[in-house]
C-alpha cells in the first residue's frame, strides 16, 4: 500500500509524455526502419549524432552508469532519470514477463546499445540488458533489442605500390587483430608498413569511423539479443548471480573458480 502511494509517474506536459531533451530523433516514423542508439557518454553521443543517418537513426546519450534495476520495483523505476528517458524515448512502459504490454506506441524497430569496447562499456551493456530483460521483456522476445559492436583496434596499412592503395582495417578484439596481422604477413606486408592503434572509447573515434564500423547498416556489426527457449532458466540464473543483491557469496565463489579464464585488459 505504501509503495502504491509513492508510485512515480512519467513526466507529462499537457497530458502527453514529453520526449527527453537530449534525444536526437530521426525523421522517419516507420518503425520497420527506425533505430535508436543508446550511447554511453555525451562525447560519444556527439560523434554518433554526426555519424548517424538523420532519416532513420536516433541517438540518446546516457550519462554515467544506469541503475542496476534487477530488484527495483516497477513503480519506482521512473525515479531514475536515465530509465525514465529510455522508456519515454522508446514509447513503451515497463512491464513484467507475463504481461501483455501495449506496443502500439513503440517508436523504434531496433534499439541498439552502443557502449565502449572496454570493461566499463561491458558493464554499461550488462546494466542496460538487465533493464530490458527485467522490465521490457516483450521487446527482447520480439527481437527489438540489439548490441552494437564497435572495434577495439585499427590497423593502418600503407600503400603497397599503385595496385594496392592504403587501407584501414578494424578488429573487434585481440583475436581478430591477430588474424588480420597473419593475413598481412601472408600478403608479404612488412611490419614497418602498417601501424596498430587502439580506441580507448567511442568518443575517440571520428564520426566517419564510427559510421563505417558501428552504425552504417552495410558495414556495421549488430548483434540481436535473443533468449533461446531452452535457455530461459539458465539466463535467469545468470542474471540473478550477476545482478542480485544477496548473491555476493555465490559471485565470489564463481569468480574464484572461473577467474583464470578471464582475459584481463590491464
């Protein structure tokens, strides 16, 4: 009863939910082609705004880390400004797994989490996935949630005579970088003829690089978030272990048992 009294409502102006001021919306209203990128940080948001296709791509920059919403009651979600803005921008209210939510207000067919390729970026990704898994499960089951995959490395290859112009190659992780270097070696490219640079974050990328690697439909890599039918319990167990408040002991035991398998980026 106390909780229902304290229920936090959506901010409204003249009876209509007001779109967040930091949302840079797209021109199209066709949700089959509309995409919303939830971008980590204002600097990356600035690059993304310049890299986007204004017709179909919208940008919502997020400041800092979103609240861990795994054990937050739905009535209290809108107390967090970031979650409020995400919900209003998407056009769908939070709901439970067994609910039949109204998706008629959905404003984007694809909602993509775009965070840095480092450890902090992965944490933000997990926090947002927790939000969608817990409070917007219909969006996940209908295939609207995606994870963008920005590269971690760039390899600049000098021109090799007139027939081979200079190239820029992007690698998602260390494994891809190794395979690119192997390929260059097999092509007979000397080590002095290329240089490797590492992106510390999305804000460091030029808009054209961000567009080519992460946002343009022809050249980007976008992973659709799906939960296979046979993995529902396992997925729930993983979220409980990672995000549950009373799970510190099992998290610690898991880290002690599996810690040596992590590729620590120091």
